[in-house]
């Protein structure tokens, strides 16, 4: 889980920008997905190429149950760490592509077939890929 020195919260820091808060949320969601054994985790900074959001978090879940578990963990972590709730949520009942929309961050958790078919990485491939602290350089 994303933590800060001496119990500090990024939310209480007056020098924290909206961009910092969005990046913190995106990295928190990615870390939670990794904890839940999500695959091929990417965080794309799309702010320079789209007005939809600042960051996309894209994760593969390998069963509908795992997709839902990742999403539920993401929702809990976003609330606990960043005091954020999704504006919208789509696809949870089906469990093949679930989307959590936090406004500045959109998380996509997809089954392998949906991820391959929709190929979000190719569509948004010109966006910057953020390095993930829990991944080794050759995993990214």
C-alpha cells in the first residue's frame, strides 16, 4: 500500500498538486492490483493526449472472480488511502471488463480476451508509461 513517512498524508500537504494526487491514486490502484496478482499492469499518463483523464491503470485479471476481487480491493484502497470514491463504475456484474472512473484516474481491469481484443495499450500507446515501483525494469 502507498505509505508516507511519519504517518503523513499526501492529502494534508499544502504543496501537493492535483496532478500529484491523481498520480498517487493511479500508483495505489496499480499496487493493489499487483497484490491481487493482476497481470500486465500498466499506468499510462494520458493527460497530454486526452481530456478524458490524467491516468489510465490497465490490468489483466485471469478469471471473473479475480477481476471483481481486484476491483473491490482498488475501491477499498482508494477510499482508505486517498479518500476517493469512483464517479462511475461499469461492468462489475459481467466481470470481463470492469471500469472504475475517478475522474482524473480511470482503472480498467480486463480478462485476457477483452484486453487483447480492445488493445487499449495500442490505442493509448503514445501516452507515457509510468514506472511501477513494485516491478523490475524488465517487467515494465
